[in-house]
């Protein structure tokens, strides 16, 4: 059952947000001492929060997934997992997330912010699963949910001090995720329209949605470039790396075309995984050199 639960929440997709949280932590540690407990706490919080949100999403979308041919084979519609088992898993992950925030309570001075914000963060990221029913901005809500990863990692280490860096990095994540989620949702444009779900592809059509996704990714690149000027620990190497990311973004949009959505999964997972891991590696190399 545990293997099926990991498959259900697509545990491998943790690769999208985790590197951004760790990149934010690396930048925060340039002005704060490194603590192993911080690293453990951030990792656990990321895993538990995402797992809880995905489990809640699968429960909330159970009926919709059953009607969509693309998602009818998922674990809940197919009956390979029960709603009760997934609900228990979600509750345990939520408890694990809250418990993991205690790692940051042992700072000197004490940092209570992770504990204070644990509940609101869980509510916000779970609310995404309901937004598609009433707003075309659901893609941006998902982006804002992942935006919390670098911001929360920074606050866990430095509290509320100097939030410019995580906010700019977080905005880059928001536009990046919103852009590729719009790309991914193009697969379901016809189904969403028939089911009266408020996705951008269902409302605007595939061609215009792809253009909007491109605009989001241009904004993402702008935020990443701005980060190189906002944070004093980043420099020329980082900015060159942002140029490489721009090339990957162009490749992603070349893969997905209005009349050919067969390569959406390659664009969604493979290219974005390279972008996420590459940015983290870039930040690490840059701060090591400086």
C-alpha cells in the first residue's frame, strides 16, 4: 500500500519545489550559521506538506478524475486505494509537517514563525484543489502554493529578516509553475469545458493559453535575473546560468504546440526537472566561488 500511496502523490514530483526551497536556504545560510537541524526540518516539511496537499487533491478530485479518460486510471477512481486510506495518509502527513516545524524552535534566539505559520500554509496549499471549480486563476494558486517553499525555507532560517531574496525567488517559482501548469492543463481543455471547470485552456483555448504560459515564463526569467541583483551572494555566473534556463524554457515551448500536445509530459517533467535542479546547482556553485 505504501508504494501505491507514493505513486498516487507522485513523490518524484517533489523535485519541482524542493530545489527552490534548498536554494533559498543556501542563500540564507550565507548570513546565518549552517545548522543540520535546519536542513532536516526543511526537507521533512517539504515532503510532508506536498504529500498532504497531493493526497487532499486526490480526494477532492476523486469524482472529476473518474470522469476524465486521462485520469480515470488514478488510484482512487480505479479502486486500488480507498478514500479512507488516503484520508488517513493525509492526516498523518499534516501531523508530520506540524511536528517538523519544531526543528526550528531550537534556534538561539527561538524562531517561532514556522510553528505559527504551519496551519495557514496547510490551508492555503490544500485550497488549491478547490479553486478549479470557480476560478481560472487556479494555475496561479498552484504557483503561489509552491512559491511558499523558498519563502518558508528562508523564514525557517532567518525569521522575517531581509525577505527581498525569498520573495523574488518565490515570484519566479509562482510564474514558472503557473506557466507549466497551463501547458499541462491544455491536455484537458475539452474535458474541462464540458465539465464546466474553470481552467485557462478551457476558457481561452489552447493557442492563447500557450501564449499566456510563455508570458508567465518570461516573467519567471525576469524574476530570476532580478534575484541576481537583489542578493549580494549571486553574480555573473548565476546570470549566465539564467540565460541557459531561458534556452530550456524556449525548448519547452517548442515541444508543446496548439496542434500537437503529444509531448506535454516531456515538457512538463523532464525539462522542468532540469530547470529546478540546475538552478539549485547554479546557486550552490555561485556562492561557493564567491
